[in-house]
C-alpha cells in the first residue's frame, strides 16, 4: 500500500520529519534511468509503484521524484499546487515548441489571464454552436476512405481529429491547402518534440540536421498559423465570402460557423500579441490532435477485439439516430459510447509522464522534496493501479457505469486536476463522441488487418502499428470474405512464424 498523503499545510522540511526516499534500481553512470525511460518507459514507470509512494529516479545526472500514489498526486496538483509549479524537463522541452502557450506558460498572472480568456472558448454553448460544422467535416473525411483497403488507423485518427478541430478553431472555410499542411507537419513536429524531451538539452542545441529540420518545421507551422489567423480575421461576420471560400467543400456551414473559437482571442479586450496567438494556437492544436487521435485509434482497435462492445455501440447509435445521420444533440444520449471512450482513455493514458517543479523544500507524504527538483506524475501509472482499477489491463467499459465510477474516480487523472487541469476536456469528449459515431455510421463493418499493436510511449501512449480495412456492408459477402482473407493472410503467416 502507498504511504498516506499528509493533510497538513506544508512547512519547511526538517530531516527528522521525513523518511528516506527510495531510489529506483537500474541507474547507469552519467545517464541514470534515461535508457529505461527510452527503451521500456511504461513497464519501468508502473514498476516504481512497488518501491514506494514517492520514488527517486535520475534523468541523466538530474534527480526526479516520481509520485506513485494518486492521493499524493492530487496534493501536487490541487491542495499544494502553489508549491509545485509548472515546469520540469518535459515542460522545458515542450516550451521550445509551444512557446508560452497555456500548457507550458509558468504559473502566475499571465497564465491566469490567458486561462480566463480562453475558458469561454470551451464552454458547452460554444462547442454546441460548432457541432454541426464539426460533424459535417468529420463525415466528409471518414466517408472518403476507400473500402476494403488497409489504412493506418493512427494517422487517420490524427487527420480526422485535426480536421474537426481546425473547423472549430478557425471556422468552416479554412483553405484546404492550409489544412493539408497542418496534417503533414504535426506528426513530424511531435516526434521532434518528444526526442528533445528525452535527450540531454545540449544535444538539442547542436546544429545537427535533425535539429535543424525540427526548427524548420516549427517555423513553418507558425507561418501556417499566421495565415490561418489572417484568414480568420478577414472572415468576420458581414463580409462577403471570397472565391476561395466558395471552393470550400463545406461552404454550407460557413455562414453559421465561420467565426470559429479563435474569434474569442482575436476580439479580446486586451489583445494578444501575434507571438501569443501563435503559442496558444499551437498548444490548442497539439492538445486536440495527439490525445484525441491516440484515444480513437486504441478505441477502434479494442472494439474490433470485442464483438459485444461493438454490438452495443451500434445498437445504441441506432436507438438514438435511427437511419438519419448524427446530429450534435444526439451526442449527449450516447452513454455507452462515452463509457467506451473513457475506458480507452483510462487504459492507454493517453499521457504517460508529466512534470512539475518544487518551488521550495517541501514534505510530500513524508518524503523530502528539495527546492527546484522535478516532480513526476503519470496518468498511465495511476490508471493501471489495481487498487482502483481491478484487472487494469482488461478493457472494460462497464467499469464506468454510475454504480462503479465513484470507486475509480480517485485514480483517473488523464485530464490532470486543479488550476492546470486540461481546459479542453469538454471539447475533447464531444469531439471523440462525434468521430466515433461518424465512423460507426459510415462503415457498418471494419476489421483489424495488422498484428496486435504494441504500446509506444511518445507524447501520448500510441500504437506502434495498426491498420484496418472498412466495409460498406454489415455482413460479409463472398467477395468481401475473399478480400478479407487476402488482407489477413500476411498477418496469419507472421503468427505461424
């Protein structure tokens, strides 16, 4: 059992009041536990629970303190959050990409101001206003997939998530070439960001080709965001649409939704600088794409492995929508779909390591944390805690029924908690529901065509390889069965080997 969290107000730490913090085994000279974090991050992270409620690791020569007890993590994020500020190795590396966006800006007046400014963008009324345009865009994307062709699920889910969020953020008439470049750039930029997180800072500063390529991509992304901001500003209500806007495949939704969520920032009483607008746009885009795409990819994989779950999802969708297309008002009635998505978020993270910095010497559950130290917490670790989630490796949407949810809530931290809790949680849940329902409606059947994916801890816990084929018929025809057998033959051959 983990050590109980202290309920007292933190004070300056005396050595006599604290217990010795255990150090994780397996550290190597110079690099510490960096090799384990790079090669087997998830098993290593979850193994720390057996060593105590707070465990010391080394990332290079720098010590960090991993909190394995969810009650203590809530102290870090909520009760004692003033003493554990936004920072640490991961945040420092991501700040090179995000700038001072809401996810990485230091605690203080700037963070509070920007959070208050952005918060209305993600209230339920604002999201609902853009629901129809998002559904239209998602349906356009998923219905364009060719039938019976194996597709990279992770790439597809990132693309559809980005496409939906661009509509919500910048409006329904964003030029297609901008959307296409966003889709191409974002995956490579995220790979570069996590590489800089794991490697020593001095390597990231060397004039290596890989570092220059990453810097060039980030610069191009900022240029694209500038173009999107300028385009958005020109499309204020009352202006006649341009010829470019008429070429948008979703022009029918333009008049109602062309403002987009970003109008809130562009019309603020205290206008943000262009740099600040770029930083916030990058933060919002990354948060909306990476976590949403990862969750959806794992969700589709799990429902192809569980016929009963897929059956219940489709029956619920039919009961709510009948034969008509999804409407935004339907989303709130898809209760079982919400449970399935919640379980995918629980099982796969999606974030696996987050850091804070101790602002002072402080006691945490009887452990001395020195000022300036990195404090690490892991949603993945907490959400695989068998004390809260029995049989944690089993995909079980029914653990989120009303009767069972309270027992699990204490260890569910996928969206964080406290004053730095994810501001886009409501939007993320709505977007996930829309995309999953749209795929189920567009494709009565889909099959997994690759080997079982392995977890890969990058920024999120993503599948390393996952392909699926989609079919317009609910049941397999002789021709479709032959095609499925052909697609699955390489997989069967690998299993025999």
